[in-house]
């Protein structure tokens, strides 16, 4: 049979690259980037090129599973599982109230709007407020900072215009996090050719840092200090946009006073940098006519993430690096309705302190969601409101949540744990039901997610009105019984006689989305395309139109010129937010010496991404193991000598919480005193691990109830104090 080629939206990570998959005799034989794609320009990564193969790995579940009395899993028909789970949800909510049922949306739930839309509607139908997502263990500072600072409605410019870009603890060339846009390496190369200056602040000389004009290889956990010093220097040098600051912001004087103690010399001492490099950074960024700042997971996980993200926005506002009146907003929206393109600020609002209150640590709902780091305690703490059932939608708490030891206790304590997972993940192993889903290439796809995350900050999402929608390109495995995630929620609601009202993701304004929500016909199961029509209702370009472009296209949409601020508009950005300034004053008051010397736990374990692996997904695909088949512990060669270990040796990495094993790897790009390791490896605490294959869960080293952010609850997941020693046995298991 002749070969065929099918276009597809990759969904192996959030970036949704437009790819081409070659088939022979119905089998995928190769996947590659699409050179003709107008925004990805042929980009692909190994994870995307392997994604079709992941669908056919032997580890793939083809049937859902239920756990029997003896603890082993048996196959269960999806219809039967739906009825049984619905009955158990009903029994739990009748006995303990709706709050006893919680939902955790992990990356593969967050990245799937159809699944998310139905799951959220189901939670509203049972009246449970207990919805958690991976956002609060990722970059929760982004939402909080945007709320406190206010949003500039027209948005920011993009890398196509920037004279300077500052990346703070993020490596978008590998991670596709914000900053560089789609095809990040190409975008960076072109921008640099144009003269854009790149500043990178990171304890590791990342792929981005290697191309930086100025690289500040800082001590981790000092980002608020460094950014405050940069702001102070910009003010001192007069590198601020006074028209913007005077007209559109409040709080300049408060900011100026609060950053005053952060002299370059002070910041340099704390952060282990040269004072003149901090001054240089302020000048490179401050002299840029147009620019952007983007922070990532590193600083969000190293303490005071809200403050770091807030200062990111303050730097942009000091320079007025937002789209101004009369400028063109390049993306007027395809599947998502953007905020109105007006040169005005939304009024700042609270970042926390509303909605559901958790029973632990005084935590509340936040703009980034309920604090996921506290969910284990909500499960383990007896009394009214105790969480007894958990739906895990495309996530893997056992390998991803902080405090793996407590998470393990929590998962085992649940009366009902339902995991939607195509593999027997470490969490799925503990589940009462594992629901085997269809995988992305077996269902319709589109680029709404990546367009949606364009709101996270500069350099996220598309800089043009690009959209792609594709049909399923693969059949489900023969003889399988798989469902889409939304089907389980739909089926449960039907079984319980509950109505579902699904809000569209195409509309960002919450009140408007509520108004335009769809009351789903519960007498039948919708067709998959109807589901997407509901999820992307009233999009700027109708989904039916986008579906005509399976290879993706830039739509011919009228150019949006940023309009003047409407008369009487009173929204101002707040660059002197009271809680943030109070926190910055706390930073200034911290005793520095104690931060610099820690004899007991002298190393700082810092987070990182590996190029070929995405979180805990599909590690078993051998082609993804071409570079690393285990979780390497990257350590500076000088530190290796001091520790008496060589590359390939097993080391014990110990925090006050626990010990894990890792395989040492000499890495001159890591700042001395740091150990750089990826998350989402390892096994459950009751399982022997081999550091050369599956060992090394960094989450085990952290606590969820110490050293946490008082609002989002995110504990220290990077910059964890540890000590390192050579392990006694080469293949010792903990
Ligand atoms: N120490 C430390 N901890 C961290 C981090 C860190 O840097 N350091 N990073 C944090 C971050 S940024 C995040 S986002 C979280 C991630 O937290 P999680 O989202 O909880 O973890 P993942 O490993 O992404 O889990 C994805 C799960 O979805 C399953 N899956 C894959 N494809 C599909 C699909 O198509 N459908 C369904 N239903 N399931 C699917 C996978 O098998 C896997 O079990 O981890 C956080 N934890
Ligand atoms: N290949 C690949 N891509 C991914 C993922 C993956 O697992 N693999 N995961 C996806 C997910 S869930 C997310 S959220 C994004 C995350 O995207 P990014 O945030 O860009 O993630 P990283 O590449 O880990 O970059 C974090 C950087 O922070 C640095 N760092 C650690 N601590 C500190 C600190 O205290 N201060 C400073 N300044 N830097 C610090 C680390 O050295 C590291 O270089 O990536 C996504 N893309
Ligand atoms: S970056 Fe993400 S979306 Fe793009 S090819 Fe790789 S895995 Fe797929
Ligand atoms: Mo993430």
C-alpha cells in the first residue's frame, strides 16, 4: 500500500507544533516538522517525533482497570466503570458532602480543554469547589502577580520587535516556556541578528544562556534581590518611561523607596554575582525601546515566586514595555477571544483570600487556583470536609507533587482514587479505577491551548492569527475499550441525573463565559466534534472554518490597532503593591550571612528540564532514552572532585526530609554549590529503585508544609538545601 502523510497538531507538550506523520500500511513510520508551517517553520523535537509511536507502546493501556479486594487490578468495561464510580461519588457526597470529592487536573488534563470543560462542569454539578490543577505547583506567581500588578489589556510586544529580552530561570529553547515564541531557537537567532540583546539569569548555563549577551549565573533563590537591584539601577540611571509610569501606574514612589536598599553591591553579594553585571543588566534592558521579561519554573519554585513574577511585571512597566496606542497587535485571535486591544490597564485585584478556604495553613482559593501542595493534607486531615475521593485527570501526583512521602500516604488513604491515564503511572498503581483514555492522535486536535496560554506573559502563544485543527490520524488499538476523558464525566452526570453546563474556553472573561455556557443535552452522548463546538463556542474564527486548515494557517483577520484609553477610564497598574512591597522589605531585612553559609546542607538542588523527556510521560519509550535513560545529577566538576565522585557514580542526595539516589554527571555549566536534577522520575516510596533506570524523585526531598508560599502554598521545589555523598553501593536501593 502506498504511503500517506497526515498533518497533525502535536500534543506531546503544550506547544502544539504543526507536524506531519508518514504512514505505511496504516502504521506511523516517521514524524517530522512541517517546513511550510507559517509559525513553527519545520520545528519538531524528539518527543513530538516519537508521539505517534508512544500511542503503540506495549505499556499503553487498552482497557480501563478496577482494583479488586486483594489489591490487584482487573480489566473493567468503561461503561461498567462509569456506573460504579458514579455510584461511589453519590455515596460519598451523600455521606460527607460535596467537598469530599476533589479533582486534580495535571498537564494532560490542563492541555485538553474538552476533558477540562466537562470535568469542571461535573464538579459544579456536584457542587464541589475542590478543583486543583498543576498550575499551583508550577508557576503560580504568574497569576498572582498579574492580579496585583494589573493587566495591560493590549498586551505586550513580541520577539519580532524586542531590543532586549530577559529570561529569569527559564530555558524556552528546550522547554517552550514563554519568551521566545514558537520555534524558539530560530526566533532567537533571527532576533539576535537584528540586534536584540539577551540577558539570562540562571544558576545553570542553559541552552539560552549560552547565547546570551549577558549571563548572570546567580545563586538560586535570589531572584527578588536581583530584580529589585535592576529596578533600582534603572530608576537611578533614569532608564524609565516617565510618561507611562506617570500616566498608567500607581505606586512609583513606594517602589523607589522599597528597592533603595538593593544596591548592586548588596545584590551581588547575596546572589554571588559581580555588581557591574547587575548594572549592565539594568542598562541593557533599560535602554531597550521595546523589550520583554519572562520568568519560569526555577524562580517560581525557589521561594517568593509571587514577588519575582511581580518584579518581572514592574520592570516591564517601568520601561512601558507594553503595546501602546496606535501600535499593531499582531494576533487578533483565532480560537480564543483576546482582551480588548486598548491602551489601558485592568484594575489590579486580589490574588488570594476569596472562594473556598482550605482547612490547613490558612490557605484559600487564589487566582492561580486552590493550592495543590496542600491537597495531601486535605485528604489526610480528618473532620468535616475531609477529601475522600480524588479524580486525577492527566496528572501523576506520586511523581510530581512536592513531599512524595506524604503524597503516598494521602493517595493510600483515599476511599476512591480515579486516574485517567494511558499508562500504569506510579499514581495509577494506587488507584481504585484507572480509566484508559484515547490518546491525542486518536481524537480531534486544535491549537486553542497554545493560543490560550498567550495570556501567560510576553513570548507565549502565537504572534499571528494562526490556527490549526486536525482530524484523528490514528485508529484506536484493535480490540481496545477506550473513552475520551469527557465521556466519563458525561456518563457519570447522566447516571446521577445531573445537568452539565459547560463554559467555553474561547471566552476569557469569566462572567461572559458563564453567560455563554452551554446546557448540554443529557439525554444523549454528544459527538466529539460537538464537544469541541461547545468548548470553542463563539471563537473569533469559527472552529468549522479552522477545521478546513488541517496543516494550520495564518488567517486573514483585520489588523488590530491598539485604541486609546476610553475617556474616564480609571484603571492603573500598581507598581507599589502593598503585600509585594512588604515582602520585598522582608527580603531586605533577611540576615545575609545565614543565606550564604550552610555547613550542614551545603548544596542547593535546582530544578531543570531534560530535552528528550516531558515530566513523567513515556519514559519507557527507548528512543526517548537516547541521551538519558535515567535521571542524571548534574554537578560542577570542582564539586565532584571535592566530593570524591566521578561521572557515573551513585550519589546519595539528602535533605532534612529524605534521601534519594542519583547518578553523578560532571557538568561545567552548573554553578558550583548547586546540583541540577529533573523532576518526575522515581518510583513510589514502597518500591525499590535503581538510579540507573528509574530512580531519583526530587519531590521526595521536599516538605509540603514548611517553607511554603503563604498564598499559593507552593513549597520549595527548587533550591532545596541538600548534602551529597558517594553512595556505598553502586546500585543500592533506598
Ligand atoms: N521537584 C519538582 N517538582 C515538580 C516540578 C519541578 O520542576 N521540580 N515541576 C512541576 C510542574 S511545572 C508540573 S506542570 C507538574 C506536573 O505534574 P503532573 O501533571 O501531575 O505530572 P505529569 O508527569 O505531567 O503527569 C502526566 C500524566 O498524564 C499521563 N498522560 C499522558 N498522556 C495522557 C493523555 O493523553 N491523557 C491522559 N488522561 N493522561 C495522559 C501520563 O502517563 C502521566 O501519568 O510537576 C511539578 N513538579
Ligand atoms: N523537554 C521538556 N520540555 C518541557 C517540560 C519537560 O519536562 N521537558 N516540562 C514542561 C513544563 S510542565 C513546564 S512548566 C515548562 C517549564 O519551563 P521552564 O521554566 O523553562 O523550565 P526549565 O527548563 O526547567 O527552566 C528552569 C530554569 O530555572 C533554573 N533555576 C532553578 N532554580 C532557580 C532560581 O532560584 N533562580 C533562577 N533564576 N533560576 C533557577 C534552572 O537552572 C533552569 O534552567 O517546561 C515544559 N516543557
Ligand atoms: S515541542 Fe512539544 S508540541 Fe512541539 S514537537 Fe516537541 S513535544 Fe510536540
Ligand atoms: Mo509545568
